[in-house]
């Protein structure tokens, strides 16, 4: 019996544990919160990731380690990987938890990125805004997620407010200013690389964010094959450069036919949740296969799928469950504004059937605005 240890005990760890049950796996989860929702399915070690005692307790009960969360301190990841096999490796984690290191790697591999300037002082910020022009976005280099740690600068005069909001974090890990990309679409490549280097991707996913948080995903995205091939090439180059093992997501902006890399999430990803019911093998199943050295499963889509995130509180499940291709995921979390508490996936064999199901669910739940961009895309694919 193999026990997989997961650092981070949120919904990603929870869905990984659910996917691992048929493989006969056991799980142990470490999280800073005793409420971590993966703890409902797996023993939970509660402690700070820098707490040597908690980390040693976690390490003693597992055969192999992985992550549901990229911000585990580099020293803790290094300590753990000297004791148990760990995938992805600490270098992949270290590079992708710092937006500057990540963008530097993108550049080295010839992957285009939005214009950016590192910012450490208020003077740096003024010079960076003058260089990139407004609008632009000031971000913390580290620890951001769901749009947290970001400030949108609409005009040069907003620089002071941006510094007031984030300047305190300039000393702790640094800041980065990015040009705002007026993209037509956001896409992600969810990919998996096995221990022997085999590389597979799920069909490209189109994503819609609201206030920096993922709201809806549609897969397979309707994009030109040439664009998809380029996105897959970028993902493969990154996986090889990082000697990556496991699932990751590369987030991309599509603007004027160009693909610009936003960030790489070194873990299973919200934009891959549709694969649980919408693909032959889910991102969670293939992540486990990859880290355990098992053969990878096929990543082909089973028809078309749309994932809707539930943010803040769960809606009523009835309308989704009444759909022939409706699937419900309640993460067992308490409601809190802005918190991801669950999602639904609608799967169908055609665009028409998917659009009909989305319209019914959107109307029944009062979520017309959430489904609207997906419906618009289904009506006007390219
Ligand atoms: P995640 O939860 O995906 O890790 P995050 O906090 O790391 O999110 P980003 O992915 O950097 O944040 O940004 C969140 C969203 O904000 C993006 O998906 C995109 O919609 C928007 N955004 C971020 N950077 C830019 C940019 N340079 N130009 C335009 N939009 C952007
Ligand atoms: Mg991120
Ligand atoms: Mg992101």
C-alpha cells in the first residue's frame, strides 16, 4: 500500500485523493489549517511548512510527496526531497513561485511574455510605469493566487495608490510591474510529464476570469490548430527545461494572433477540472500516475465540457444534477466571500447540447452573467 503525501490540503488535494482511491492509494495531507477540506478524506498533519517537527511527522508517514500548492518554502521542499521521492522537483517549484524567475525562464526558452519590469522601490515603480505606460498591473513576485497581491494601474497617477497597497511587500520577495494585455482570449494548456519524459497535453482550455478569479472554462477551446500546436510546444519546452514530473498548467493570453505566457502553475489546476468527467483520464489521475511512475492515461476529450466555479457559496445542486451531463463538486468548505467552494461541469456531445444545458442552468441558478461569455463563444467559435 503506497501512501502519497500532499503538501497543501485544499480542494486540489481533495480531488487528488478521490482520484487515487481506485488506484489503491492512501493519502496524507499537510496544511496550515485544521479545517483544510482534503482532511475530510485523508489524515491531516496541521502545521506551518517551516515547522520542522510537523514536517518530520508528515514525512515519516508517506512513501512519496507532491503538492496542491506552489508556495511551500523552498527549504522545506528541499528538506523533504532529501527524505522521500518528491515530484515535481524543488527547482521547478522554486522557479515558478517567483514571477520574475518564471518570466526569465520563459524568455530564455523564446516564449513571449507581456512587457515587465522588476520593482523594488517607489522610484523603480515610477520609472517602470513611465517605461510600460498605463494600463499596467503591479504584482507581488511571490505568494499571489486568485488575483490577490495585485493592483491595476489605470493611469500613471495611480502609482501612489498601487505603492500604498503593495509597497510593504517590496522588501519581502519583491514586486513586478506588467503591461496590461488587452487579450481577446485567455487559454491554458494543462499538461503532464511522466518520470520517463513522456509528455501529454489535454485539449486547450479557454478561461474567463472575474476580478482575477477563474469563473468558467470551456474545453476543448476552439482555436486554430497552429495556435494550439504553438501552445503545446511552449508547454513541452518548459516541462523539459524544468525536468518536470506531474501535471502543470501554462496560462496564456491570446492577443492579435500572438500567445503571451502569463504564468505556470506547478500543480493540477482549476482550468483542468473539466477533465474529471470530460476527458478519458483526468488531470488528477494522470498526476498520480506520473509521480508514481505508472503509464499515463489518454488525455482525449469526451465531447465538450464547460466548468463553472462556485465562488463564495454553493448554489442549489438541483439544476445541474437534472442535466444528463451535469456533474457536481462540493468541496465541503464553509462559505466565505471570494472563496472557491465548489464547481460544476456540464458535458455534452455537441456545442448545441452544451449551449442548451448552460442556458437552462444559468437561468435556473440566476447565473446568466457567468454563463454568458461561454454561450457567446459557443455561438461564435472563432
Ligand atoms: P492564479 O489563481 O491563476 O494563480 P494569480 O493570482 O497568480 O492567479 P494572475 O494569473 O497573474 O494571478 O492574474 C489573474 C488574472 O488577472 C489573469 O488570469 C488575467 O485575467 C488577469 N491578468 C493578470 N495579468 C494580466 C495582464 N498582464 N494583462 C491582462 N490581464 C491580466
Ligand atoms: Mg498564479
Ligand atoms: Mg493565474
